[in-house]
């Protein structure tokens, strides 16, 4: 899962990003409304959620929300606001926000709200997926192979989840990069290949062909 945080309070934005990365999310951070409007308009499909502050330099959060919704952008948007008035909260939801949080708030409250929003995308996403003896629980962030627990890193779990949601499809390296790594990632690094290699070792069992295939020159496929 990939999240975009937009907040001109740089310390707060960076702190939230750090906490969400520790929970396994890929996170990009922007500090002004103009950059955010451009990023969301052009790259909305790269993100699963946008966390958007209401008061931003150049373009406000509610204006961003109205504009991208008018352009057909459907990515969920969580608004951060210091305003408590009921009228403002109603206006936020009418502008296209999926939810809002009033500052100050605890990080754990934000993390819980993020998890709830990501469980209700436009098309219902199964929280439990089972393919070829591998079972994954996105809510509990656990995975098993033929009943045996898999000890996966956060990034390995994210790769496995993405591949399991696209069974038998060839997923290219760029798809994994855009969905699971942040915007500043060095695309010339081989870290994706290293994570996939380590994941394959954990999935493979003796006397059975690997269900995680490398399609040379194209990408990877989880074979059902």
C-alpha cells in the first residue's frame, strides 16, 4: 500500500511518514498544495490513500479535493484539519473527502483510521487471500504456506500481497516500484530483485516447482 502525505508542517508530516513506513506502507511526502495538486492529478493511480492537510500554501486542501474529484480521481482522501465546527466537517465531506481528523490527534488513531479507509476502497478488497497453499491475512499482516507460518519482512509481505491480488498475471518491476516504494526511490537499484529472491526462497518447498516465477525481461508472476 502506498500513501501520499501533504502537510506544510514538515516535522509533523515527516513524523507521520516515519510511523507509517514502520507499519509497512510506502510513503511520499509533499509540503505545499500546488505540488500536491499536480502529483495527485497526474499520479493518483500510484497511491492507495492521500492524507491531506486543509491549510496549505498556494492551494488549500479542500480546493485540491474538489479539483481532483472533478477530474475523476477516486483515490481515498483523509483530510487533516484544526477546525472543529460541524459546518466545516460537512463541507469537507461534500467536497469529496472520504474522512477527516481534527488536530491534534495521536499517531495510533491516525494509523487505525488509515487501516479502516484502506479496507473500504471503491471495489471491495478481500482481507484474506489464498493461492496455491499460501494464505495471507492483510488485516493481521500474517501469511502461511501449507499451514506453516511465513516469517516475512514488511516489504516481502507487501510484494506477496500485491502478487497474490494479481494471480497468474505478469507483474513488471515498474508496477512493484510504483505501488510499494516511495517517489524518490532509485529505479536503477536492484533492491526489488533482492526482495523477490528472498521471498521466493521462503515460499519454495522441496520437490515442488516454485509458484513465484521470474518472466525474464518482463517481471514476476505468482502461478496458481
